[in-house]
C-alpha cells in the first residue's frame, strides 16, 4: 500500500516536474518572442525615424519651400527653404500671409494657386500652391509649395512681347510702303508724287536698317568665341565717336571723351566692340535734349575695364530699366519712331559684351539722364597702337 | 500659470507677425502706386484703392487684439512696451497705406497728361526713398533691431531734399508750360504724400527703439518728433 502511494507520489512529482519544465520553456519562448517583437518594434521606430529624417533632408535640399500641416492646420513639417523663403523679413511676411490663406483653403479640401508679384527690389515672382492630402475618412491635412518663378515669368514676358514687337516693327514700314505705292500709282500731281516717293525711300531705309541690325545680331550670336586680341579702349571710343558724330552734330550734341590717366586695353574683337560703343553713343545722342553733352569715360581696377557712356536726356522709367536690352523692346514707341531706331541696338550691345565675357548695365533717372556701363575683361597691359587699323 | 504666459507670448508673437505683414503690404504698395501713377494705369490704381478696405479692417482688428491683451493679461515691462509700441505703429502703418491710396487717387486726376520727365524722375526717386525707409522700418520691427530703426531718421533727410527738388521741378514745369495748374497742384500733393510716408517710417523707427531699448532717442530731432506725436500729423486725405 505504502509502495503504491510512494510510487504514485514519485510519478506525480516527475509529471509535475515535466509540466513545470514545459511551462518554463513555454514562458521562456514567449519572453523571447516578446523580446524579438520589442526589438522589431524598436527597429521599426528607428527605421521610421530614419525615413522621416531622410525625407526631411530631401525636402531641405529642394529650392522650393514646402509646408505640411495636420488636419488642424498645425505645422508638421517645414523645410529649410520655407523657413525663410526670400531671406528678407518684409517679403517673407507677404509670402507667409499668402501661405496661411491658401493653407486654410486647402484644409477645407480646395486646391488653390496664387502668383505673388513682389516689387522688391529686387522684383520677384513667387508662386504659392496649396493642396489637401487625405488622412483617412473625412479628414485631410494640407501641403503648400512655394516656388520662385521670377525667371520663368520674365522669359514668358520677353517671349510674348518679342512676338508682338517684331511683328509691329516689321509690319509697320512694309504696310506703309504698300500704302504709299498704292497712292503713288494713281497720283497725277508731280509734287505729291515727289513727296510720297521720298517717304517710300525713308520707309525702305528703315526696313533696310532693321534687316542690317538683325543680320549683325545673328552674326554676333553665331560667333560665340570672337577674336580675342588686345585692343586699346581709346581706339574703340575714337572710332565709335567718328561713326556717330554726324548724329550728334545734327542735334547740336557734343561728345566729350574723358582721357583715361593711362592707356587702357581690353581683350576682344575690335569691330564688335566699336559697334557696341557706337550703338550706345547713337542712343545717347538721340535721347538727349538738343545742345546737351554726351560723356564717355573709361577706368579700370586692373581686372576689368569699365567704359561709361552718360547722357543728360529724358532718362528711362525704372520699370523699363531691366528690359531695355531685349530685342525690339521700346520704352516709348512714338518717340523711338521719331528717332529712327530699329529697337535692336541695345540687344547688339548686350550680345557683344556677353560674347566677350563681360556685362552691360544701366542706371537712369527720368529728366536727369542715363549712364550705360560696359564691363570688359582688362587686357594684358598697354599696347602701342598709334594708328587706327582699317576695318 | 506658465501655460497662461506661454499662450500670452504666443499671442504677442502672432500680433507681431500680423503687423509685419500689414507693414510689408505698404512696402509693396508704394512702388505699385507709383507705377500706376506714372504709367496712367487706372486699373492698377483701382486695385490698390479697393484693397485698402481689407487693410483697414485688419489694422483695426489688430488694434483691438492689442487692447484685449492689455486688459486681460495686464502685461508688464517689455511686454507692455511691445504692446503699446505696436498699437502706435499700427496707426502709422494704416495711415501710410491711406497715403498710398491718395497717390493712386491722384493718378485719376492727372490721367491723360504727359508729365515732365524731370518731375517723373523725381517722383520715382521719392517713391524709391519712401519705400526704402518703410522697408527698413518693417524689417527693423520684424527683427526688433534698434540700430536699424535708428538709421531711418538719417534716410529721411534725403527724402525731404527730394521733396523740395520735386516742388521746384513742378513750379518750373508749370512755368515752362509743361504742366497745367491742376496737375501741378496734384503733383505737389503727391510729393507731400511721399514725404509723409517717410515721416511715418521715422515714427515707426522711434517706436521700435522705445520697444527694444525702453527709451526714446536723445538727439534733438527725436525730441522734436516726440513733441510732434502729440500734435496732429498734418496728413491730407483726398
């Protein structure tokens, strides 16, 4: 009896031990599984955090400003560009105002876009686009993109105006020629015939000048690498003054050339440079009051030579200053027709200096006058040029 | 308690940002109005005139927020100075916006008249100078930059000089038969509007210095200007 009882106890203990071992093993396994799950979760959090960082770095690398908000409009992410888009407090405030307004619209589920034309200076065109993004159910957040489209807007204006201007410039004289010829064919009065013929000649010359300037411009554009040789600035100026003197004389305008303290030299194509300076002088004479003076001055800092052509004429309105170097751009169409310009002179100047690795700028005040400055790379040193080359 | 102060300072920042925006609008509208005037662009002028209603509403709303904050939060020291300065600056900004509107209204009255180039040039110059002053004032307020604010007074001397030159040029153009009397009168008023905008920018500069440093400028000009705060500004509306 005792033996049976002891036997049963032993069996019980063994079975209990086995059960306990199994239970411990299971618990250990569960703990291990739980530990692995925790590790996986931690890894997932780290991965997600890395991805957020990655996303943030990628957004920070964009030149466009990006702002993302949650459904309540609280900012979740703002990239570096959006933090201070223009870097100027008052301009950033205006962009920020538009962003806030469009965000409010996007949170209501609308996609909206606005173009801000900021007068600056410098003048900038900023595009703000806001759109909703789904957060599940009826809820949505909002994302805004802020982009500087100044160059795009400028090029679009240049393109539209160019087409309008070129058709005007070419069609006007051709139309006039056709009308004059038509009138002439039925006109018996010899005096009137003479007058009409003179007008036809003037219009034909006008078309000819436009075509010549267009050809000149295309030649300069084609020659992206012009001849580079040392040319004395004095020679360029003297030749350009010679070419334009008759325009000045006709209006009683004197051209004063300030002799530089030392001989200045630039590297370039003499013919093109003379053409550029002559165009500036031609403009200065045409837009000066009769009897006024046009001044030419040149100086250097050793690296660059700056050549200035200043007039005391009517000046250029500030809104046109950035556009006067465009082809066929006219500040005052009526007046430019009186002066007989082709609308290509300053475009030629810009192309010439650009081909020479230089730049041209203008400062002007209406009623005071304008100063055009050519900035060209200085040549290697003084050159002994005493006679003008043929050309 | 800390939470209440945090909310209050958040509100203060919000008010600050809103005033920077309103002031920035004036900075933008000065050249916009000038371009409308000189180009005879009545549509552009009309847009600025119509937008002034919103400007007024926002300015009054902002002023009311300031009064509510003063009443409910009873701010002290620099917070109180900031709010008091802001209330004063709001009226300077709102008044300047009105002056730009007056310039736009003048463009209707001189419509179709070709202005003398010298007069046009000086109007552009005054506009640029007035805008620069207002831009400095706006940026100084945005950044709470007292030295920048102090520089505005010096800039205003240039604007005053241009004002005198413009008046002289208007007289000369009228005498030479290039400017009818009614246009001359309008242009003289326009010159005055730019000059007043400059004065408002200087006043804003004074308020910024008070807000940041807790004191007004000690120079004679500042003292004279402070005395003039109490008197009517002499702005003209049309």
